[in-house]
C-alpha cells in the first residue's frame, strides 16, 4: 500500500499589495522550495475556506486570527510563521526581532550616536512592536532615552517612511541616526532626507530591517538587518510535517536568533565623547 502523501496549505493574509511585499514573496519562494525538497504537496491560498490539506502553515498571525482559531477548533495540524509567543499555546516559528533591534541600537551607540530616532512598522504587528521595544531596550542599556518626538509610526510602505521622515525633519533638534523598522520605509525616509537637503550619512545615518535588494541598490546603500527566511520556512515545513505525523509534543515553539547586521554606507561613525 502506497504511503499517503502529505499536502500542506500556506495561507497568506489578504491585504492590499500583498504579493508585492518582500516578506510575502520570500516566504512563498522559500516554503515552496522546501516543500519540493521534502516531497510535500503545497497549496497557496489567501483565505481560509475548505482546505483538504492535512496541515496549514500560516504566513503570519496578523490577518489570520480567525483561521488559526478554526484550525485549533477543528484539530487541524497548523503552524504560524513570523510569530512567537512563549506565553500562548500556539505552534509557531518566529524571528527574535527584539534582540535584532537591540543589536541595532548597540551598533549605533558604539558608532557614537546619541540622538537616535525610530520609524516603526505597524504597531498592531508583532514585528513592529518588538522592533521598537528592542531598540528602546538597547538604548536604555546604554542609558540613552528615546524621546517621544523621535518615535514615528509607518505602515511598512515606502510612502509612509517618506512621511514619517518629514515629521522628524520638522523637529528643532534633528536625530543623527534613524532606525527604520523595514527597508521599504527606510528607502522612503532616505529619499525625504535627501530632498530636504540632508546628506546621508554625513547629516543623518539610517539602518533598516529586512535586507531587500532595493536597499543595496539605493543611492546610498542601506545598512540593514537580514532575516533568515530560508531557515524559517525550512523549520516551518519540517515541524508542521512532524505535527501531522504526531511526533512532537505540542505546542511547538521556535525562536530564531540568527539575524545578521549587514553594514553598508548609510551609517557614519561619530567621535564618541
């Protein structure tokens, strides 16, 4: 008797321009690659309907809350990517955004920066919150306060980064460095700074997050944090397959701590006083 094949559904939360975001495209690419290597059938969907798959891989918790609840209620094997909460009993695999952002703060402080600002991603997204909190914690460890006027929110888009930077540029005392929670926003922020006559990094330094290709190709190549999308996808498929086979004790909770700071030309080292 032939062994029953394992088939999985990857659910991408539905939102505007979802298939043009770096995260979505990378997750689809990496999960598809891993599924092929593991000889697992994969269906990609944008909403929860009636899925015949034996397991469901959610690309994120945000936008998939109802689907996660249905999977739990119906006892369908599942795992959430890009999410981690040790307090909750979810099967999940995420990236340590807090620690990555802490390291960015430490890097900028050691480069001599004391007036630091942050442009956050959406603060209803775990990544947005954790990157802000991690950056604040890094500054706190260096006994530096992040002033309220130096915290501006974006929505991950380039235009939101541009508008957020305009807010920072309107302040009486400008930051010497800005940590931006996503590279798309960082590119928009750098464009706004240049349009206002500010030189990068001579006047303002920038660090992004994601390591999208456009960051390296920007007029001033962007220093950024690279995420282990391949590792996240690989562990997601591997552990969901094991959950289907009834092997691991649940909840399965994985936190990856192998982000990497990619240093380019957008950060100036100041003399430390």
